[in-house]
C-alpha cells in the first residue's frame, strides 16, 4: 500500500492492520473525521469484503462493535516477499534434509546483513535505528520506532511479508534477529513478541551499550 496520497479508506485499513480491531469512536480519534464519514467508509469496505465486525462484551454497559480486517483485507498487505514458497522449501527439506534449509536461511541472513549495512548510517544509534526501520518499511513490514532513552529503542513490525514461511520455518525469525544484531552492532536485540507465536505483531527491544 503506497505511502503517498493515502485515501481515508487506506488509512482505515492500515489502522486495522496495526491495532487488530477498532470501534467507530476509536477510528474517529485516530482520523479526526465525522462519525458519518467513518460509517460510510466502513460500509463500503464491508461491501468490498475487506472489513468485518463483531460485538465485544464490556464489564459494564452494552457490547461495543469492533471492526477488523478480513482475510481478503489482510491480502492487501505484502505477504509474498522474495517469492519464497513454503512448498518449495518443504521439497528442499525432504530431498536434502533440515541442514539444507538452515544453510539457505543463513545465506539469506548474510546477504541481507551486507545489504542493510551498506544502507545504514552509522553516525549515531538513533540514525541506525531510523535507517533500519526505513528499510523494513520499504520491504513491507509496516515498522514503527520508539525511543525510550539515548541507548534504548523498540521496533514494532505490524506486518510480516514472509509470515507463511516464518510460521513453518522459525529459523527465518532467528536469522532476522541475528541480522539486526550485526547491522546495529549490539548483541542486545531481543524479539519479545512474534506473530508466529500468536502475537498480533513482532516487537523488538534494542539496547546499545
């Protein structure tokens, strides 16, 4: 989904991707447009099969209607990065064994480490982090950066372009974390949440010494 000239519908879809589910009032807070306008867009998105809703029970008061992306809606976001095929990888593993898969991902890690290192500005920890997040966004990860202090940062990835592969072959996640460590020049990179483990997003804590 292009970063330029986003429509309100695009922004609604991105918010639902990031937050998983939102009510009309929550969408109004994010987008600062009228209740009627939000409802109109949601109705269109529902008709297009991109969004659905359910009622969420509250401890007090009436259930609240929450909207979320359908499977069709989720397909709008990158999910076939580098054309890696789960079936193809399974075939390689069946023919050549598990070690062959590990070697493939280690080769990919090495290749990406060189690629990222050439693009990351090493002038400061903040610049490193900004560049890493920029690269990830170019690849469709919908990443966001938070800074806690001069040496502590957090990256949240709201989308995983290789989710199907990573879910089947967890080494993909380990190699990504390892690549971050090498490019950023710190061993203190921890993946504290992962979509392959049932979390809504992938979340990394990064600390520089």
